[in-house]
C-alpha cells in the first residue's frame, strides 16, 4: 500500500514540476513580446533624441543631414488627416448605420458584411495599387494630396465600419423604443437617439483608424508621395510627403547622420500616435462611465 | 372685433398647419431618403473590392499579353529591369515564403504561449497590464519595425553569423514575426476565453494541473480559433511591405539560406513604384501581375481562416 502511495506521490510531484516549468516558460514567452517593445523604444530614443531639435520641425529636408528637417512631412501628415477624417467618418459611419439599422437580414447584407471583413485583410500595398490605377491614372488626380487621402480613406473604411457597427449595436433597444413611442420616424430615431449615444464609441474607432493611417507607408509610396518635398502643399492637387515616407527616405541613405534623422522622425511619429491613442482611451473611459 | 379675432385665429391655425405639414414633409423626405444615402455609403466597400479586382485583372491581362502566363508562374529568374529581361515570379515567391516561414516560426509559438499564459495562468492584474502592451506592439507602424530590424536585429545577427549581409531574410523575418505576435495571441486568447468555465472546472475537479487543463482541455476546445489566428498571421506576414523593403534587400534570389539578401513580392512593387516607370511599360504591368499574385494568395488564406473558424468551431 505504502509503495503505491509513494509512486503516486512522485507522479504528482512530477506533474506539478511540469506545470511549474511550463508556467515559467509561458511567462518568458509572453515577456519576449514586451521586451521587444522596450528594446525598440529604447533603441530609437538613443539614436534619435539628439536630433530632436527645433530644426527638425522648421526646416525642409535637404541633401545634407545637418539642419535637415521634416516640416513638409509633418504638414503633409496633418493635411492628410484633415482631409481623410471627415470623408472616412461620413462613409464609414453611414455604412455602419445602414448595416445595423436598415439592412434586412439577407443575401446582400451578408455579402456586404463578408466583403468588409475580407477587405480588412487585404494587404495595404494592394490599396496602393488600386489608388495608383484609380485616383492617380483614371481620375487624373496625379500624385497629389487628394489622391493619397482618398487611397487611405479606402484603406481605413473597413476598420471604421466594423468599430462603428459595434458601437451602434451596443445602444440598448429601449432607447430606440422610447424614441418610436414619442412618434419619431426611423431616421429621427437613428439621428437623434441612437447616434448620439453611440458617438463616443464611434469616435474611438475613427481615431484608432486614423492612427493606423498616419503610420502607413506602402500605399503612399505606391501612389508616389514624393520623398523629397521642399515646399508645403497649398492645394488638394499639390504633391506631398508624409512622416513615414520621409523616415523611409532617410532610412534608405547609408550615412549614419541620416539614420539618426530617421530615428528622430520616428520619435515624432510615435509621439503623434501616442497622443491619438491616449485621446481614444480617454474617450472610451468616459463612455464606459456614462453607461 | 370678435369676427376679426376669430379670423386671425383661423389664419394662425392655417399657418400653423402649413408649417406643420411642411415640417412633416421634410421629416418624411429625410426618412425616405436616408436609407438610400446610407446604402450608397455601404456600397463603397463593395465598390472598393470590385475596383481592386477589376484593376488587377485588366492590367495583369495586358501584362500576360506580352509575357506568357506560364513563364510568369513557373519561371525561376526575375530580372525585370536589367536585360535580358525575365519575369519568372518564383524567386519573389520563395523570398516571400521564406520571410513568412521565419515570421511564423517566431510568432506562432510565442503568440500561442502568450495566449495560454494570459487566459489560463495570469492573475487579472497582470493580464490588465500585459494585454494593452501587446496591443501596442500591433499598433507600431511597420516603417518603425523596419528601423528596428536594421539598427538592432541585423547587427545582432551579424555578430552571431559572419556570413550574414547587411540585408538578410532572417532579420526581416524575425521582426515581421514580432509584429504579428499580438495578432496570434489576441485572436487565440479570444478563442480560449470562449471555452466555458465548466469544462475547466471539471478537469480541475479530477485533479488536473493548470498545464494539463490548458493543453488537454482548453487548447483542443479552442483549436479552430487558434488555427484560424495562425492562418491570418501567415497572410499578414505575406502582405507585409515596409519591414522587408528596408531590411531584406532587393535581390530576387531563389535561396534557402536565411542569411542571404532576398526580395519579396511586396518589396518588388515598392522598388518599381519608387523609380519612374512610364505608364504602359512592361515593368509597370509587372507590378499588377505581382500584386494580383499577392492579392489572390492573401484572399484565399483569409477565406480559409474564416472557413476554419466557422466550420470547426466546437459549440458548447
């Protein structure tokens, strides 16, 4: 009897040890991701912090690293956001409202829904190809600010639609019933009751989609956002550059000084992203308190 | 006096009624018009897909008029800019697959382990901190990862292997892998969290350890979700552009040595569009043919992932 108990005990101890070992292993595996993020941030800060001077924001890029800046890229990014945000908001939220409030459950709706989730998985460079063929060539917008902004709008639309749909779905049915009971039409209900209630969630999604857009490089390289722009775009049809493309341009130059400039450009980009994500989190928290 | 008063009341009523009808009319017009407008918004997404497919097909068709499709699909030499020109896509495909393979080797074990840790082991407090950090990893722009690969990972690899060049597939692959960790971990964790509590409780009641519960109960129950996340990560790695453009080089190369410089399909598209290729030239057509290949592969993988997630889901 005693022998069996001993055997049992060693077996249990062994299983416990495996459990403990694997626990350690899982913690290590999880921390690798975290460590990689820290290494990335530290690496960039070390390389780029010295170049983070007023010159970077007030000067145009130049062939010499000394005094080279990213004024045109910074302005280009901001302009693109300003054009893209309202267009993608209207179309994205419009599509979400249609799918959640109006669409009848049927084949067409399922097709649209499936199509949106498939579009979200299309590589961003393919949007660049579409932008090149559709906006740059077919609509003859050339390599302009508006062509870039429209391409990016198509890229972020699926993200905005999905998040807006979630926000609208979260609005309780009682709110709609109350509005109908007061004699409101469908559209009045949607516009005056559902939408205001879903707005914080919708805006959070839009901000996150915008932060995805300002980090994208590949589609804009495709449609030919110039890498060397020594002027500020003044109209929709002017050529432009954005921060990630300026960074890519610096990164592809072998000199160490340009690598440092790239790192400082990245710091600016990450700071901008942090700001946007932070405001999205603030919005979300406020929203959660209200419900 | 009195009749005048009555008249003005009458007038007031008609005015009021007209106003009411006018307002009512506007409300009802809006009510009828808006669904149409909103439907148009929703159809933009369908038009995007049609646009993508149409563009790729027409331009690729033009390209295949000049280069036979079989030469493109099975040719082993890719030399689009330097004569003798040759358009065999296999070197680009093999480069892409090598990057993707390395990335999955990094991301799937690490992502899955993170998912198991977060869903089965981690205390709530730790989970609340780790999860957002991993999500940040997914939000970092790819050009930043490109910098990371070039300035930190490549020197590290070069110090380990003498034969590694400045541009090599290994460095780019590892960094793409790091980028898709959060995708694997968060999608797998969602699948694991959906496994009902009662299954775990049953196993614990039989004396199973946490690892045994994770391996024998939770992972099999969430298997479809885990496989789907892996397929999606694979597809994401194939479409990744900036990291490979910056760190993997631009030499189309059919090699199995990860320390060599290679070129992926995405990096080729970027290379051509950076140069000034005239519209209608054969190089210009080649980016559509390569883009079409890329689109078809990722599209099929995404459909496969959705199919797996739906078809093999265990219902509880």
